[in-house]
C-alpha cells in the first residue's frame, strides 16, 4: 500500500505497514477427541508486515526458519497436558519455514476447559523469564549495515508486539477452538536514506531533540494496542540518545542517482521540534552536515520514511569543530582537552579550568600552583590560580563585566572566530538533549564530560568525574552564570568568578 506525502526533506513515498493475522489454533484429533486440557496449542499463520521485519525483498517481508523466535505469554495456558505444569510465562516458538506463512514450533497446552485464555506475544524472544509487564527491549544508537542497499541488519533492530487476544478454550463436545488471531505491531520507525553525490560514503548520522535510540528498557506487552502510527508506551528507557548512526562495513561509492545508494536506520518514534541534523562521513571520523525539517507530526511508529540527501550540498566542518541539532558550530572538546570525550568521566577530555574572565595564562591548568594574593589588574602576570574566600570572591579585587564578551572580548580564551556561549545559547543546546542531566549532555553531539571544577575559595578540586560545570558569558552581580550538569539535573546557577570551570567555545 502506498501513499504520497510531501515533506521538505522526505521524498514523496510512504509505505504503511500492512498486518495480516497470525493464526493460533489448537491441534485437533477428530476421530478420537482427547480430553480438552490435553490439547496442545499450535501456533501457525501468516506474517506479512511491510518494511521492517528481518529481511526485505522489495517491500515484502517474511519469517526466517529456525532464526525468528517469538515469545508467548498466557496466564491460563500450561506447559504440560491436562491443565498441569507451570503457566506460560515466556515460552519460545520458532518459525518452522522461511515464508510469509509458517507454523511456529513450541509447546503450549490449554488449561481449564471452556474458559477464557488470553495470549500476548512479542518478537524477538528474550531469554530468561521476564514478566509480561516488563519485557526487555532496546534500540542501539550505533547500527551497522553491511553495504549500500542491504537491509539485513534491520531484523536485529526490529521489535514487534502482538495485539492481546482472548479466546475460549475447547471442551469435549467441541474440541476445535476458535483461531487466535495475533496481529504483530511494530514499535519503531525505519528511515531509508537515498543519497547521491560523489566520492565514498562510510556512515550516516541523524541527530534530533528527541530520543532516537536507547540502550535498555522494558515494555508492558499486555497494554492495549495504540491506534495506528501512535507510539507504544515504554515502562522504562535507559541510556537515551538523541542521535543514531549507521556505519557501512563496505563503504559505498556515491553516484548522481539517489536510488543507487540506500542506507537504512531504525529509530524510536517521536516528534522533534526544529530541524534534524543529517551528517555524512567518508571515513567514520570526519563529517559533513545538512539540516533537514522533521516531518509534520514527527516520526510515526510502523512507517518507513524515504529521505532524499544530496551529499554535494552538505557543509564541511573545520578541524576540531562539531555541529549540534541547533545548527550551531562548537569546538568538539573542552578548552585544554586532548580529545573528544569517550565517556562522561574521560579524564583526557576534561580540559582546563578557567576563572571567569581570566585569559589563558597558565592558571587554568590542573597542575597550576595557587595563591591567595589578589592583584588590581585583569592580567595577573603569573600562572597561579588565585583563590579568594572573601567578597567580591573574584580573582582580582574588583568586578569587570566587560570581560569575555564576544569574539573580540577582553581576555577571550577561545580560538579565533570562537567565544564563550551565552546562557541562552547553552539553554538552546540543553533543550535538544534526550535527558536534562549529565548523561543527556554527554549523549549530545557536544559530548560534554563531567570535568568537575576548582573551588575559588581554597583552590581544591571538586566533583571530578561526577559533575560538569561550564561557564557562560553572562554575569549576575559579582557572580557569573554557569551550566551545572549532574546525574539528576542540568540547570543554570550563579557562581563566584574566582571558581575554575570548564570552557566550551561556540563559533560566532
């Protein structure tokens, strides 16, 4: 089934997922009917969800024999005949054949006769005994595609939940029960990037200000199935990320035709505000970028969006630069850091700690000596960190609000063309994070680490590896405004200017 929808960044092609029932029926013995509780429940039927299931052949999908395993739940069904044995908590059924229509191999028996049996199901099967109200699910931000136009990786990222179905178990006089029609519904969204241009393509990255991926979580599969295209409710999501990247194991050679190079990405449905950021890489390290408008109504569950990208129109980032979802270019690391952060507590990415308004004179080094002697100048002429536990709690004996204002501001420590961000600019970035805390800050394109700070009252290092403290150019009385990143919060607060904090520079 095809529809035409016009989006500014999405080609006029939208495939709606078609769901055909999966039939669950008991196995009958018509000549010599068994006692009803001895009847095994046989899973069989058709599954023809389009666009996201395991393998794609055009727009048709199929089950894969001995590979695809579904998990079945039923509080009334039993593991043993005669209504005995444990209830069906998490029973695996294997696809018997590779086809649109297949039987599923597993063991399940009816419980009491002539009673309601409710069935829940999901794909792919999770080992162990997770509760039906907390089935594990995840969607990795780092995805791998073997080569251009290959969809083989989608099956490992797809997750399906069946609409709950209730049927009445058979009795001795009517051993044939009604079919259990299980309709599997997709949790996620598929993007098909169709990319034209010249040169090689190694990776495609998407960033937005909503959760695109998550490392872990759970879903209650007994919940009512939401309306078409409406997202399921997750019981939990951890390790949220507002970016996803697909890396090609074999790089593609771009051509002048979009359909020659297709890259597939699976994302969490949601509604971004503002633009989405699409980045392309020839080597997985260096990136060019384009800003694209999100579809009206956001990315909907169970739909494949075709995204047209012209690599020749992508902009190039300079060395040490990174672009965020806001479209602003930043330095890709803290001032003084030797590399981009690889984790929240990456010591090599912490960088230096600057006293507000002070130039780069050596005081910012974590190895610098300290002194309590204040000077009457904005250029101390030495590399000591100056602590001051008394008013005005500054590193020199007056307050000068003209420091660090703009690229030409006095004592601007940033490289040419860069400056301290304003509080508004920091807040714009914060609004794009998947979570308002240190984890969300690190998961963002800025990769902000928890570098701690140096106390302006005594020169002691505080909160290293636990919190991030970032100066803005805004002032407040004798203090300055800073962004505070903790594991439970990301907020703004005043801080005395003698304190040593991280600096992340923004391009003017």
